C-alpha cells in the first residue's frame, strides 16, 4: 500500500493515490508516443477507486475504441489512461508524481513499436504487443 501525490503542469488537477500499485511500465506504442510527443511513456496502474483527482475536471480523448485518455483542460498535460479491456483500473503517468522515484518500473510494453534511435539499456522484461 502506497500514498502518492501529483499534479499536472499548471497545478489545476491534483492526484492522490492511496492503494496498491498493480503495475508499472514503459509503453512504446505509437498511440502513447503521439499522445505525449515522447519516444516512450511511463505509467503506473492502480485500482480506479484508489486514485482521486481533485481540482479542475479532466477532459477526455478516445484515442481508439474502448480507450479514454484524460488530460488537463487548462495546460493540456496528459494524466490518465483507461481501457475497457481492464475495467476498474486506471493508468497514471509516472512523471505527474511529486516523487516519481517512488515507482519501480517493471517492464517495457509494445517493444516492437519502439523508435529505433532510442537506446534502452536495462534488464527489464520487454514485451511485444
């Protein structure tokens, strides 16, 4: 059980997590890369009930069928990812946390979609798809 806090770039949306971390990964899929304009995106997953957002309401974008990406309506910072394939779970972006070092990334996902010029040197499991 962990307690984590974070916020978007402008501070208008704040996150408080009080619960277990279900997973933590680096995602290399094209959709996540485009959503963040980054070569890789790092998430941690919690039960949706354990993550409480305060302040300004999120806006959502359906990036593909059954997927909702939440972002701050003011500064545009991406904050969350939800998929119908994992009901009851929400992924939050690690870098919105006040202390991102508190999350231990466990794996790389969509390794087959990674950008060629990013040199990743770690011993984490690397999964395709």
